[in-house]
């Protein structure tokens, strides 16, 4: 627990040093040195996507079927080396993604290796849908490298904690040119102390960090063959440009839909990233029908109190939250788009859950 960790560190500091010095400060990203702990005691939906064909729609081209058709027409075996000119970075508003002139099948293993090389364990991966997600990890670079920590050394370094955890979701989607769009989204949690003596702690969501997403995109570019200098230049040039401005978003409880002042292509892309950022699990997608098939944990389930320290110590587990499946539908209306929510079977969703889901998406879309 964070307060006990702080107490232990202060005790060791008193024994090791008689005077204090200013923190040297340590910046950057470092997940490689993070200790592997027990699964995070929070109720997000982490179950693996099942390949049960539940969402096969006659007459439509889902991501699963489209990728399978492309893969069937390609020979298995080693992939030819690609030159660095096949990686680009695109931007719309505050949203960035990579465009790579290779297929999702060619990129899957290199992208998976990238996350593993950066110190992550993959909690979920589904090649069929083109989505992989890391487990929660701590960015150790946020911990100041002060005299106490230098004196203690690595042997007791695990006593230090940032009180924050990060995870990343990567989505590989075939684009119109036959290449791949790669989207990286961040989710964060922070430790919150509870009780009169702050003797208990729980984890609560914190806002996604676009700067961390940009840093991971930069590192991913380098892992795909772009030099550090070129990757830095591409991000700097992209940051200097204004990019497309965020569109107006209107939500109406009367119509039960979001109104986006943008065309279908951009709305589809932004809604997909927003679903990733806000913790929905996309089980499949059908771009022709404008439909994302998602899992969602109802708010009432998330509100359940996780067990305290003694409960976790004696094996008490957080009650498992049962996810509900929905369809998030993006429809074109000329130069604008409409986003709605349907049930798993395609019927109108319950108004309470529908409004809650769309409000979550609307808040995130305002930031993109």
C-alpha cells in the first residue's frame, strides 16, 4: 500500500542519510524496470475476446472476414524487408496514428515484439480483430532519482511507487490503399488512499495522456525501421502543423444519438479511438455497416467496492462484473455523421445505458 511504502522508505532514509538533497528529477518513459505484481484489483473488462462467430452478418464484410480473405491470398513465410519510407504519421485534431505500407498480417508480430521489448506483458491479443492490449504497468521514470534511492539501490527499489499505472491498446486496421493504420491509445489508473488513517487504497481511472500516446508512436516508428532523428523530425513537423480542428459535437437525449459535424471517414476513425480510450472492448467491426461490436461493463457493476488490504491478503476477490454487448453505429448524413447505440441483437438500447455510453464517448471526442 502506498502509505506503508512511503513509511518504509522514510525509515530507511533516516538510517542511511543524515541530510537531504534536492531531487535530481528523472523524465521519460521506463516500463522495463517495473515489478510484476498481482492482477490489478479493479473491475474493468479484461476477458479475452472469444472467436465464436457471434457477429457474422450475411452480406457484409466484417474486419474478421476481410482480413481472412486477404490472408488467404498471401503466401505464408518470411516477409521481405521494408524500407523506412513506408512509415508515415497522420494527424487530425489531437489524434495521431501511423500509416504503414504493409498488411496487418505483416505487422502483427513486429508490433507485438515492440510492446514486449518495452517491458510490457500483453493481457489481450486478438489477431482476428487486429487488437492487442498490454497489462497494467508502472512508468518508473516518474520516480525521482534522489540521494535516498541512489543509496538504497536496486535491491529495495520496489519500495518506491508512483501510485499510477498505465496500459496501452493497439489497433491495426486495413486502410483503403491496402496498408495499415496503427492506432495507440492510453488508459491510466491512480491509487487513491481511503480511511481515516489512509490505511486502505483502491485504484481509480485517470485521464488518458496524449503525450504518452505520442511517445509510444515515436518508439513504434523506430522499431519499424525509422531512425530516431527521422522519427523526432516527423513528430516535430506534425506538432507544428495545425491539423484538422475538432468538430462540433451535439448530444440529444430526444434522438438518442450524437451529432458529429464531419464526414463518415473521420467520424468512424475518431469513434474507434474513443472506444479504445474509454475502455470498451471492440470484439469486431464492420466498416461497411458503420458498426463496432463492443463489450461494456455497466456503471452499477463498476461502482462495486473492491476488497480492502485484508480482504486481498486472505484471498477475497472483487465481484466479477458481467459485461453487456452493444453495437455502436456510425451513420453518414451527407457532410455530417450520427452515432447511436443498439443492443447485441440490433434493437434500440435501453435509454439509460445508451445515454451513459454516448455521454462517455462525447466527453472523450471533445478532446480528439
